[in-house]
């Protein structure tokens, strides 16, 4: 597929996805969301890809929000469809992706941009990043999972403060409240994301996928996270990676995982 709004590169099992709308501060329009859906789902069947780093073009913004002009005239049904389609095709796909995704937040992450980062498994922010959910200033609320994922990450009180005041917070405050995992200089941002992802990729990909599914189950209505953990734990015993991990432990050597389920 030829991408208009994304730049893709695969190096050492990492797929780098860069949202490339710098003149629009990488705002999410329909085409960008469609391309993100394809890029992430396509990565699942590509054996050359172990994980993803998601970032924005330039040094001003990761994603400064959704493209407001695209939905400014929508009615309630159109707004609902916009939100539901975004959930189903992009944000939930990223959240449930069994290959790890690290968001490298290189500047503003606002509205849909922060929601996109929160859907990723791990977040690293540059020290000049600013994060927030300003939707109430438009007479809206977050529509791509922001009310739920922000609450899961930082708790109800702080999430309500950020959503209801529409205040932006600094990268360091985001780190202090658990919204991001690390803060780095802009020059070291991608390097830190690579360091985290390469550490993950050195382990069993089948075990990593099981861990992601178990953690996500505990955040999903109608699912018992503990039961999901038991089932995922059990399934690990059937994999070649488990046999290799045990053999390597006994032989006091580094395991050579294959990732075969």
C-alpha cells in the first residue's frame, strides 16, 4: 500500500511509523486513521516485524488532535459513527495489538493525539512535550477512548481534572502521574523508545503476546483478568519458547527464542 500521511520503515524487527502531516501538526484526519489501521494490522502478519515505534513528523507535535474541520458539521449519528469507527479500526486495534507498540511523543499530544498515545503499550515523551484533552473547549468530550484510558492510567480524580479543565500538562508532570513511562530530550527520544522495544524483543514473542492479552483482559468489561492470566500462563507451556527458555536456564546460556506459537 502507498501511504500519503505515514512514513514507514523496518529496521532490526522494529516498524517505525511516523505520522507525516507536519504542516497540520500531524492532526488525525480520516485518511491518516485509515492508513494507521492498515499499517498496524498489516504488521501482525509480517514476520520481519516484532514491535512498533509510533511518532510524529517534526519536532513540534506527536499529534495535535483530530482534524476538527472534518467533523465540524456532523450530527449526533455522524459523530457516533466517527467515534465508533475510530475505536474499532484504530485505537482498540493498537490497544489490543499483541506486538508491543511504543509511542515516542515528540511534542504536543492533544485530544486524539493523546488518545492515540494512551492506546499504545508504553509511552516515552520528549521533555518539551505538552499533553492534554481539550475537547470540552469545543463542547465535546474525548471520543477515542480518552475518558477510559486516562482514568485507567492516572486514576479518576486526576483524569477528571485534566478532562474538565482542558489543561495541558508538561512531560514531567505526565511522568509524575504515570501517564508516560519516561521523559527524554528530543535528541534521545527515539533512542530510548528503541532501547525499551529492543529489550522486549529479546524475550519470547509468544510470552510477550500472552502478557499483553492478560493485562488487557483485566481492563475489559465482562472479562476476568485473573482467569485470563491462568489461561495465558497455561498456554505458554505448550510453546517451543517455553521449552527453549527452560533448556537455556538449565544450561546457563542465553535462550534462542523462535516465537512459534
